[in-house]
C-alpha cells in the first residue's frame, strides 16, 4: 500500500501522512478529514494538477486546495533544500529525490526512504547529510554505488515498505547468479538473471540493514533441508522443484531420498549421483537425462518410468522393479547402465533399444519381452556361480527379447533363459 504526505496548499507545516487507496475522490475525502478543509483538488510538488490517482507514487508529497490555484510559496522558501541549512526537515526528507546508480542500474527514491527505516545503516549515514561521505556522482548526477543491482532492489523495496518483497527468480538457497552452474538443491538458470536470499542477505549485511538480515537468516534456515541426514520427504522436494525453471538442473548429489515417494514427478536432468534412493517410489516418474551414477536404487520401484538417456553407471539397483520402463531416446541418446548391479531386477517389457549394459550384473534378473535391439551386453554377467545356482527359472530370463544387432561378446549366460 502506498503512503503520501498531505499539506494544505501554500503551507509547509502540519502535514499528514495517509495511506493511499481507492479513487481520487477517496483521497479528497481523507484529505478533508485530516486537514480540516473542503478538499477540491490535489497538486504535486511542482504544481501539477493530479486528476488520476494512479499518477501518485509512494512517498509523494501532495498539496490540497479548496479550489484555488497552486501556491508555490513553499518552493520559494527552499529553492534548493540541499544547499539551504534553514530549510525545514520535512522538506528535505520528503521532497529530496535521489537517483542511485547501482552497478550500472539506476534507482530513483527519496532521501527519507534511505534514512528513516534503518537509521543506523550505511545507506542512512551516506545520505542523511549532504556530501558527508563524499559520494561520487555520474554525469547525470546519480550517486554511484558499486554493488549488484539485482541484490540491491529487494533491499530498496524493504526500505520503502518495511517488508521483504519476494520477486520471481529469488530462491531461498540458490547461490549468486553464475552461468550454467549447478548449486545444491537450487538452480542457476542458464539464460535469465536469477538471485537468491543468500545474496540479498550478504548485501543486507554490507549495508547494515540489520532487521532485514535477521528476516533473511530465518527464511534461509527454514528453507534448508534437515541436517540430521534424515530422508527428504516428497513435500520438501516438491517445494524445491516448484522453485526451479524446467530448463534448469537441480543437484541432489549424495542426498538421502530413502523410501521417499517421488512417483509421477518431473525429474528430468536432475543430478542424483551417489544419492540414496533405496526403496524409493519412482513409478511413472520422468527421469529423462537424469544422472543416477553410483546411486543406490536397491528395492526401488520405477515401474513405467521414463528413463530416456539416463546415466546409471555403477548404480546399485539390486531387487528394484523397472517393469515397462522406456530407455529409448528418439534423439539417439543411449541410456548407460554400464557396470550397474542389476541382480534380481525386474525389467519385463521395458523398451531398451541401444542401452549400454556392458559388464553389468544381471544375475536372477527378469528381462522377459524387453526390446534390446542394438543393446551392448558385452561382458554382462547373467549367471550364478555353479555351487549356488538355483533352478533354471530363477536365473536371468531373456525369453522373448529382441536381441537383433545386440553386442553379446563375452556374455556370461550360463543357466540363463535366452
């Protein structure tokens, strides 16, 4: 909500600060009540007649008349409030507009905005008195501040409204914007400018905005996953997914998702390297392009999952269920499960054209009716040690599979169903 300061036309004292809402008629009604006059028209500080309430900005100083023309007597008393020490404080703090050039981006605000909310801050000390800090100005007269404009904007909005305003593109745990870098449980967009609470927090500390810094610290603390290594829940993870653009990548390397319900989620391109997904529910999840290298997927359920181009090198999927999964990428990116532990895995009916299963272990696995056309099974272990070999039906079952053009060189298939 905007706030404005009202004065009777031709005066510079006994002003009233009021909240701006509704229409211009509502403002005139409030002005009549607050100033004790029959308000008829409203002027800005330069004498312009305001006929539309949308033209009024936050912290504007307005002059209310009973129908008479604008009286600029207040202006003649303080032609330049910065150079006139006798100019009233109200005039200096409310009508002294400043432009700040922050890292090449200009922000226009009032001196009162910079000094009133956090009077002990660096910005308040810089702009409370003219040239006390010897502030440098550019060719247009804007004060130069060598900081990041993206992180400065939320700070300026806080000084204006007294509230932390969360814009799109600000994330709780993201690191400062860098190009195409994956950061923790958050994203860094590769095309647009995104900032984080942690970056705004550093700027708040730099400028000495203590109350804002405290708010940000609490927000970041609440947004962080538990540090006791307990598994992340679906609710916690979905919260991060919603804050992540679809073209960005989450890095979940080494995190604990044991037993988590991640079914039917869009998990494309997420880095689950070395993550604990033991007994997780990933049915019908979209894991296209995901990195599951060395991840623990033992006893997990991935039935019907989209695994196009997935990387599962040396992953442990022992006892997992991957029935009816799609590993075939129309773009030609082949799924890679080289060296994976697939003991006892059930992959019946999966589409696995071109998949790389080189030196993977498929003992007791069920690959019945799978499409393995063009697959690489070189060195794959499909057998059990003779001393431990159970009945044939419990060994790797490849019956009904399409093995056309598959590479079976060095395949260990003793006792398996082909």
